[in-house]
């Protein structure tokens, strides 16, 4: 300190132009620093996990699964029989994907996925859930009035279509296999995957029609 | 297809294409929970039950539907603090001491300079 003649450099004095962390920032920093110093977590591990979920895991994975099922009838049979193994065939495994169930939309049956407890969601195939999936409105209304929820997403089903709502848990997570759109007969798997939106794999919309803007 | 008219359902809105995390602290809270799970600090069932309880408690407070999902990582953080203390990985007193230390470090650091926590700072 002998080289300094600025009295505001002393520890214990607030800077007039000092920085501030918000309450949640302070709580996260406290957890991370304390657990790191105790040797319970490694900051490099945290960075790796965040980077993985921000950039490498997302609904494009699920779209590949759906496109394969549309293109390959034998794969579709395996997917509906044992989704965890069929999804792992394409290399998509990991946390929140240990026990997957695929449910198929047909002209007679429409499937919708929710987690009423919190936001259990099939991370390896869909990434992290969208904000609306975590909302109280969706979690409560999807069970009470699934047709109303679907209507808000622009999907109106006829009265003859049965709506099945699947409540995800920490043990089982669901992937909706949307109906293959009409007019997609000649498309290869890459082109088919482009028709598969995240929302169609949650069951709140249909897959896109070829030529429709994504 | 028209964009969904989600305004009719209070609190229900869409973030298609939006960022996974809206702030760095959300990403860090996310990564912390996964890192602790990976080393076996708790099971995923324990995590889901704790997070669900935090969300349910918050939902009671905002039964008018204002829990629109945007506060999800606040619930996540609360669940993380609860499990860390329940599992005796850290005490509430230790966490408070580190919060105060970071707050102090920030306030005594001018803008534009990195905020560092003194290596020897202890809570005892």
C-alpha cells in the first residue's frame, strides 16, 4: 500500500462509483465460490455443462429422431417400443433422457406433454424448456383444458380427435412423434428434419408443411 | 398459421428462438446444480422434488398466474440453496458470509475493474 496515496483504495471503504451485484448474483457467486473452495465443484465443469446446453443440445436433436422415424419404418417401430434405446442409436443420451417414451400423433390421437410439478423435459432431444413450458398457466391449463391450450397455439382439433396429456416426471419424459405432413413424400431426412419444430415435439403444434415458412 | 394469441391466457407466452439463459447467473445456477448432481451430491429425483416444492411454494404466493416461468431460475436457485444446506455441503451461515464478502468486494471495486474476492477471506 506504500505506493498508494489514494485513501479510497483501502479495503473496507465503499467506492462512490463501486459496482453492485444483484441479490441473485450474490447468492450464485456465494454458492460457486464456497463449493469450489470446499472442492465440491470445479468451475471448469460448470463452464463445460453450460456450454454444452447452450450450444450442442437442442431441439435439432429431436428433429433428427422424428425425421428418422418418418423415413425408416423399422426405426419408428423401435422408437415406439423403446424410445431411450432408439434415441441413443443417434447418439443422444444424457441427463433427463434416461427413460424416454415416444408417443405418436395420428389422425385420431393427439398427444400433448406437460410437467405439472416443475418442468421435467427431455433435455437430450429438446434442449432446455421454453419459458412458457415452465409457466403456471401452461402447467395447470394443459391438464384442465388441453384443447384450449392448443387453440392458443393455433391448433384446433376436431371433436373426434382424442387428446392425450402426458405428465412428465423425474423418471419418465415424453417425446411427441408428430404426424408426417402431407406433401413430404419425396423429402430426405435432412429436409424432413427441417419440418420438425420444438413445439411440435411437445405437442402444442403440428409439424410444418413443406414450403411453409418456419 | 397465425401466431398464437397467447395474451388471452395470463402469464402464458412464448420465447421461440430466445436465449436459453437470460443472464449469466442463470447459467451458473444451472451448471452448479448439474455439477453437484454429476458428482453424486444428490439424486435427480431429490432435485426434481426440491425444485417442484420451491415452484409450488412460489405458485401459492402468485396464484393470480403471475408465475409466468420467467422466475424459473429464481426457484432453481432457491432449490439449490436448500439441497446444499440439507445435504450439509455448506451451512446457511457460510453462504451468508460469502454473499456479504462478494457484496463488499463489489462495492469497493470501481466500475470497469474486475471484482475479486480476497483469497484469505473466511467466515470464522
